[in-house]
C-alpha cells in the first residue's frame, strides 16, 4: 500500500508531503489545478521515463520518494532480492527518483542505487494505473491469459512442467544426434587406432619398467666386457695362480729353512689362497652379469613401440591404455547410438503427447473460466451505461509454450451485431474507462497490485452512472487501496480519504499544492463540484445527502 509521497521541485510543486490511507481515496480540484503533475511524479518514482521538463523552473533537480507498506512475501520484495537489493523487514519500502534539469536521473530502492528498469519492475508489482490512455495492465493482451487463469483459479504449472520435459528431451536428442554424427565421421579412424592400441596392449607403468630393464641390461653388458680375459690372467697355465705356485715350489726346494724365505713362502701361500678366492668371486659375478642379448632386443623393441605409439597419439605412454579404452567406448557408442536415439525419440513422443493432453485440458478450463468472466463483466456493463455493449474473452490457437498453446485477448463490441475487437480499438475514451472498471470489479478476487489508481474514470458521465462507478470503486477498495482522480461528486462522496489539488498564484510564481480535507471541507468541495464556481446552499445540502448516502 502507498503510504506516503514526497515531491520536491516537480513542475509547479515545490515541496509536498502527502500521506495516504487504505480504502478509497479521491483527488479532486478544478481543471488545470495539477492533478496530472501528481500522477507524473508518482510515475517517476515507479520507474517511468525521466523527463528533465519535470524539473521546476529555476531548480537544478527534481526528486520524488514513494513509501510503501508491504506484507512479507510481496512479489516486489522478490524482484528487489533478484536485483541484489535487500529491504529491511517490517520497514517501509522507499522508492526514490531524482531528475536533473540538464538531463540524467538516478534511481534508488530501499536506499540502494538501482537501474531505472529495476525500479520500473518493482513499481509494476506495487501500483496499477488505469486511465483512458494506459497501454499496460488490462489493455495489454500479453497479460490477459494470466488474468484469466487467476480469475478461474487455474494452475498452469503441470503444463509448464510438461513443457520443460519436452524441451529437456529435445535438447538431449539433439545432443545425442550431434554426438552420433561426430562419432560416425570418426568411425574408421577410431577402429584402426583402437585395434592398434589393443594389439600392443600397453599397461600403465610398463614404459617405465621396460626402460629400467633396458638400462640394467646395458649396464651388465659393460661390466661383462670388463671381465673378459680375467680367467686367463688368474687361472690359466700362464696365469697368476700358476706363477705363484711355481714360485712357492722353488722356495720349498731351495732354502725353505731360511727365516726370511720361510716368511716369503707363507706370504705366497696367502696370496695363492686369496687369488683363488678372487677367481671364484669373479666367476660367480660373470654368471650373474650374464644376459640374453635377444631379451635386450625384445625389451628395446617393445619400449620403442610404446613410445612411438604415444608420440603418434600425442599422449604420455602411461595414457595409452586409457586412450584405447576411450576409443573403444566411443565405438561402442556408435554401435549403441541408434538404439539411444530411438529411445529418446520414443521419450519425446510420449512427452509431447503428455504436454498436448495437459494443454488441451487447460484450454477447456480456460474456456469455462472465460464464460464465467464474460458473464461477470457483462453484468457490470448496464449499470455503467454500457447496456448496448458486450464483452467477450477470445481464445485462439497460439504458439505452444510453458503456459499452454492458447492466445487470450479481452474484446468488446459496443453495439448489438457489431464485430468484437480489442478494447483500445473499439471503445471510446469514456467507454474504455468504464470497461476497465467493469473488468477490475469482475477480476477483483484474482488479485493484482495492492494499490490501484484510476485517472478520471468517470469523465463524461454523471447521475446514475457516476453513482454506479462510485459504488464499484468503493467495492474494489474493500480489497485494495484505490486512488481516484475524479470530477464526479458521486464518486468523491464515497471516499474514505479526500484530497484537494489547488493552484495558487503569488509573487514568487504559480504553485500547486495538495491537502487532505476535513469532513466539513469535504462537503464544501463536493458542493463546489455540484454547482461550479458559486457554491449554493442547495449544493451544500445535496453534498450532505451524498455523504450521508455513502
């Protein structure tokens, strides 16, 4: 609900703070007093296009702040949250707009700077403005289907879920077809490459193990070359052992009793023993270092084959096994692709049938709701002096989507036998306002913005019609806050809050002000509306009767 409007330097308004209450509030005043300025200012706070022409002459900028009381869970709070703005719970929501005289504007919501588009989106959930030239709300066919669903208490969510399922399966099918097409183009390459890797059958870590084996065998080969000929040097007929033993025999035959020769003989005996042991160790080492050259060749061949295949596929040798498995899986996908495509095709057919069934059921529900809505609106037309007119909710085939496949438009015929057409194309200005009111009354339970503004909805009518308009506005005000710009005393008499817009002329220029009227002031204002410039006692008496009847 709109709680307060604060205006600074907008056209003829210099300073204005206006408090609003719930129920029906009316704004009255003489023609040209500035009612449109007030609505333009509010529209500015709600995100309307910024016009530097709104800045009061001689001022640098204009500013408007609108304060709203919102219940928890209001759609406007969700819009703000999606825009990254957090409103304080329990506190009035402040929407503020500033326009500079030299162009440019700034917008704020809950104290945070926001784009004007976000302000406009939030404003759309807070206030509905209905006038003869309004091209939004009830006059915009894009919202008529949602209004019909709300009126009929219809739930399009199952249709939306079915539509989402169709979209998801279509996307999966398209992706599967693309994958299958790409895989089919690669079939020959995959077949050859997968078979090549399968024949080699490399294992993770095998290349490292083969390289270590090869290095070990190469090291053994070098050591074996160093041992060649040692047998002849140590153990041959002319080897070291034979020479040592011959030397020992000579010493034994000659002078073995000489102390020094005895020591020499003992040393030679030790040398013979150690040399014999060395010969044995060398023999055993030669056996251990012995290798099969053919084995080295096999190891090198496999090692080089693995490395060459890895280079060919531009992967590490340890990744060859995984690459082969991936290629085999892609080949399997090609083989299974036809079956998967067929399965998705069957799923899509079922999903589309489910969507069409639910959409058709929703269409029938909408037709029934349209019949009830037509009856409700047409029942309101005669009291509004539209007895020759008819209202019809037109349903036609539209583009299938999450809300079904129905196109809904509210149409009217202003005379018996005349063709039906869009509200804005068929109805005149005064008729259009009354059609809007009849629609709002019929759609009252369907909900809408918490604040509605009707701009001169009673223009061109009076007497019983004006009374009927006032009665319906009063009925609407039981569910929402209504602000009505009116020239009708019958409408003004039904208000809970009455505001008078006045224009004054002084030495400092022309000013527009707005003030809330006390009960006796209300009677005087309604009397003025009844009689014109000169207020008569008869007009005051008639005003009192209108107030009492309301």
